[in-house]
C-alpha cells in the first residue's frame, strides 16, 4: 500500500469539522451562527484600492520581486509602535516576523519547539485551528479549563507539574470559542506558573482591538517578556484575504523562527504587505475599528437579549466584552452535536463544542458567532434555535 | 537554559548561506552572479495593475474575505489546462492546491510524508531551498549525482536499495543549480526505479517554460502518474512577489496535503490569486514568456562566450537550454568557497557549490546566474572573475 508512505503525524487526521459545517450553511435559507468570519461590510475596500494604486505608483516592478523573510520593515515598525500605543509594551522591530495570518505563527512555533510527544498546555475549550495545527507535531495536549475570568490556576499548576510542558497556547482576550477574557490578576498568576515551570506563553490576540465594553487587559509580555510570544493579525481589524499576521518573540526565539519561516515559504507576499503599509499610513485605523466595534457590540447585545427572552432558563451563555463569539452550555450530559442535527432541520447552524476540545467528544457546549448577522436575523435565528432546543430537551 | 526547549529539528540549523551572500552583493560596485532572482524588467507591472483594478471592480469586499484551502477554482482550472497544452498531461483540477510559492509545496510534502530518520533521495547538486526545507523534518538524505543528461541511474538504484526511500526530489528541467536537463530516456529510467522501489517522484519545475533551445522534455507524470507530484510556480514566468505556486498530486496524496495546508496557514491570499487569474485571462502568457526567453537566452549565450574567451581552460561549465543558471567546476581538489573570497576582492560574487550538497563541504563547483545582468555587465563580471581565478589557481 502506497499509503504506508505517509508520515505518522498525518495518519488519521480528519478533514476539518468546520469545513463540513460551512458546507451545510451554503444553503441561503439557513441562518448561520457557525462562521468565524469578520463582517465584509466593514472591509475598507475603497481605501485598500487606493492604497494599492499608490503602491504601484510608488514602487513599480520592484514590489513584485522576492523579498526578505522577516517581512516589510515599515509594516513591522507600525506593529511595534502600535504595541507601545495600545498595550504600553516595547517590542523591538527586529523581534517581529510577518506571517501568513497568525495561523502560520502557530505552525512555525510548533515547528521550532515541538518534538513528537512533548507536552503542550492549551485552553479548554481552545481555538480549533490551533489544535489542528499543533496536532501535526504530535504533542501530548494538557488541557486547562478556562472560565469567565480566565484560566483555572490550580489546574494549570497540576498540568505543569505532571510533565514538563514547553508551550501554553491561549487566546486570552475575547477568546475563541468562549468570548471570555482573562483578568489581569489571572494573567499575573498564569505568568507566575510559567516563570516557575519554564514554559513559553503564546498569547494569540486576533480580537483584542475589538472591545466594546470593559477595560484594557495587560499583555503577558508585561509580566514575563522573555517567555512570551505574541501572535497578531490584520484579519479581524482590516481584512483576512491578504493573509497577514505576525509573530513577536524574544530574540532567542525569533532567530529560529526566521529559519523556519524561510524554509516554509521564503517570505510572505511583499505586495500585500506594502498595500497594508500604505493603507495604514493613509487612514486612521482606530476610526475604522470603531465602526466595527459599534456594530459587533450592538449585534452581541441583540443576541444576548434575544437568547434571554427566548431560550429555556437552563441554558447558560457567556457575556463577552468584545470579539465575535458567545459560548453556550446545555444542561449537563446533553450533547450539542445532537442539537446540531435538530437545528439544521430548523435551518439554523452553530458550531458544537467538540472540536474545541482535545480528544473529548459529546460536549454540552456550543459556539455562536454574531459578527456577520444583523439584529433581525439574530432574532429570527435565535427563535429557530429555541425551537430546536425545545424539541431536543 | 531556555534554549533546551527548542525542538531537535531546529537545533544547529544555520541561517541560510545565501542570505549572507546577498548581503555582500548589496554594494552597488559589486557585480552579482549570485542571485536567483528573475529579471524585474520583465515583470508585467502595468498589466498586473490593470488586473488588480479589474479585481476590485468585479468582486468588491468579498475578495478580501477568508477563502478555501485548495485555492481559487479559476486559477486551478488555468493550471490544469496549461498542463494539457504544454505537457499533454491530464491533471484534474481537484488534484491542484495553490501554495505560497513552490517552496511551501516542498514543506507540505515533507510534512505529509516524512518521519524523522526517513530516507529522501535528492539530486546532487540540488536546490538549496529544498535541502533547507526538508532538513527540518530530519530525514536521512541519499544524494544521487546528476550530470549533463540527468541522474546517474546506477547510483539511484544503489541509493534506493540501501534503504526504503519515500521521496525523490528533483528539478529535472534547467536544474537549479546546474542548469542541466534530464533527457526523456533518463526520465523513463528514473521512473522505472521509482515504480520498482515505490517512492514518490517530486518534479519541481519553476523554470521549464523558460526554454531558449532544445526540445520539450516529458513530465514524469507521463511515465508514472500515481507516484508523481508536480510543483509549479508563477515566480519565474509572472512575478515572485505574489508568492503563488501550486502542487499537483494524485488524489490519495492531495487529500492529505489539503489538511496540511489548512493547518499551515488556512489558505493562500485570495486577493493575489484573483489578480493572477485576471492577468492570465486578459493577457497572452506565451507572448509574455517569449520576451523573457529571448533576453535570458541572449544573456546565457553572452556568459558562455565570455567564459570561453576569458576563463582558463581547465574550468568547465554547463550549457543550459533554458532557466537562469550555469554551473562551473574548478580543477579537482580546488575549493570554490576560497575562490569566493578572492572574487569578493575583485568585486564580483557567485554562489559556491557547498550549500547545494547535503552535508559535504569544500566543493570545487559554483553557480552563476545570468538572468539579471546585461551583456556588458556579464563581460565585465566574467573578466573580474577570471582575475580572481588566476590569482587563486
């Protein structure tokens, strides 16, 4: 059998569950709370078109040539100064590497750190794209539960002691999938455990700028700079189609990441990098983001209110201060994957909890996305979902 | 030491030697035969600018949204029909995956096939980017010498028998670094060894369309379709800054590659993919390529003639029918890395042979690039190199 030639890491890896769900939601009669997409109504397409023209005018053919693996210097300078402006942290330009979305950042970090069998701490529930990407390096996952104010510190300590973990992967602000945010006190405690047990903190922060209530949370870099790696992305604040993200890592790590980046694809498109640079220089990013926040905030509120009015009382939901997701829980022992089948009959879809857990099925939790649905659609969709839940319970 | 956290695969991997050489050639007084860059004078920047405008007009914001992991359907259809047109091979659209340059194709194939310690057959000399990318998966390299008409078949058979190899990596047409092309008879023999020993043929073909003399060579797909993976790229025929390439693989392999691609970075930029589609629909690619071929052919001829007139007789060079590189050899036992130091004093640079070999230093061979230097510069540069060689020998 030629299939024997495959590497161990890829054998038995299923195609993404999300792909299958997205196929179901192609039917225009189906209301989808399943996606994880930013709202295309707020892609600054006119401004990006103008920025593109400016790039052609300013650079001509040389913008289409090969470029360096670290990425565009001006873009990295922008990112560095925005870290100072928004988070008060001093990240040298040399420590920033441009990647194809922050997804590539996860892959490169796994490549640089993980031998097969190494322990990785990860939020439970956690971002399924990270679970998929990390899985290909065959780690042993040590999941640590997260609640409304962050990570379960006792559980983190136990998981850290049980084996020498190398990495802790987190989306600590407006988490995907749950929408929760770690408090500053929780962050300080997580960092203390990392300092003691000498593992790397990966702070993936694609949604942090999309805050519609509550107060700024500190970066882990504030607490433990030499062990913190930051992942960032333009996907949710500008547009995802460029596939532009970045890694900011201490020098001892970033020099290895550059080797891995070069081996992976030489460099990220120089052309799209310059378009973003031009866009950022010619426009007020904060003003642009404020429009997104206003709409996402209103849609989040509408969804929470519709759920409050319609869902049975024994279904709990989170109340995010930003981002794109709500997280719901059915009564203990009930399976959201089964609810999904009922919901599909009512022409509404969401993402059942299972793919956000490492190797545990039959979860009672589920993710709802509100970024791409207006208030009327939310009202109607929550109504359909309520019917499905009532049939189901 | 925190450095103990790194994975075995990355420990001791040096930064690319080429990077260091390219730094040396930043000095405008230095003539560089070291680069591997296509000539930016032939990037169709006006046509790409027009294609970009058309994309904004036709698609609006939706071209900036997330997209599918396989890549743009129209682009994959173009690639499929061009395989039929140019090579007479029938590659289904479903078997084509768009990647960030063909470099990412190498990385994804390694990810899908290689466990640490697996054997990989590779041309000697071979493409250094492939050596770097594959190295991160910790294979055992089994180098097989290539000469003027292709691979040493007896050596390939010996290497195949000595351990069960999974992959054979080749640039069989206008090879990087040597410029040679495998004959059809040689390809048939290589495919026969692969069929018998059940390894995958990776045919990386970034230069195949840049033929200025000689006759079309068959794809390995002609001989062994179920074990051949094709890598392709728009970098040398349109422009590299988009980072657009592709993998065409049998279905049993491509379904695994899609999982790996999704885990690596979700998908390649939907925006740049559509720009290339629009460019290819609105322009005659063959006509565009004919301009590149004319110039590269003339520059190759000028370099071979200048070398014939100026170099000492005991230095041999290859005579390519296309592509971007010549390969020279100093007398046995002389080290081209030492010549590099002499050449730098004369303000001319090239790439010494060492990085094209897996783990062997002190080679007597060297690579010369002619794509980015006009006839006068070639004459002057070969003169300087001749001086360096005369001092050195």
